[in-house]
C-alpha cells in the first residue's frame, strides 16, 4: 500500500510525458510540468483513499507532503506513517511499534518510491490519452489517462484530473494490480514556504524507547 501511496503522490505533483503520447495530453502535461518545476518548495494537504468493493473496504486518510529539491517529508497521521529524506538518507517511521528503518537513497529497490523524483519519473514508462473535460464541483478539469509500460508501477491505469484554468493536478485515481482503487486528492497547495534542511531529517531524540533498524 505504501508503494501505491507514494506513486499516487508522484502523479499529483508530476505528470507522465514521453512514450507514445497523445498530442493534446502531452501539451497539457508539459504545461503542468513547467509550472510545477518552477516552485522552489511545495507543501500540500491531501486525502488518500483506498477502495475494494469485493472486500467491502473503503478507507480514507488525510496527510501532508513537503518537497524541497531532492528532500521530502510525508506524513500520514491517521495510520502513523512518516517518511523523511534529506536527499541521501531515508527514514521510515511507524508509530505502531515505535520503529524507524534507515537506508541510503541509492539502496532503494525502486526509484518510483522516491518522491524527490516527482519531476523526472514521468519522463519514461507511461503512455497518455486525453479523455475530455469534466465539471467537478463547479470547476472544469482536464481528464487524462496514463498507462504504465512496466509492472513495477503496480497499477494498470491512472486517471488524472487537471485544473483547466490553473494547470494544476487536482486528483489522481490509480487502478492497482492488487484489485484496489487508490485515490489522492489535493485539499490545499502552497508554494514558496520556507523549509529548513533539518525539517527533512528524522530526529530519534524526539522518540522515547525507539527501535532503530539501520540498513546502511
């Protein structure tokens, strides 16, 4: 689930653009990419959902993400998950068990799981298709479908809703290969917020009786 969650965030803060692109979809996605890349920092509040009708699962969790270059911080308080990266080291903290795992960025099994690649991951491995415009809550959004070329993405299709006026991603719906339907919807989006580098490093001193698993 965490892998799908990170992919969902990446689809919200980036877009797919290269292989076998629909010309209109590519034009829209390139406009979104150019605008998003211009921000020095990004801070957003979002809602992450997971649905499986056959298993009667319908979960909804709120969270936040902050990005500054290759540094990032993700927080899902409802499930007790925090992910930090200072661009070199990644810390995954789970409140359940009061445990943190530590690893080097280069030791990651899949660059897809690194939100710092949100502005480059879309440059390979996806096909896009423009679906049309849709009115959602009185606002018009472009609808674009993405189809991954590799099973590493763990999704069969992604539907993006992009603001027609502001050229910003509003939501991403991911059809998981596990049969689940995942969604990420942006509730609040800020740019240019000052973020000290220390904000992206995990501080073990803040946690009593913390179990540290260091894979470095």
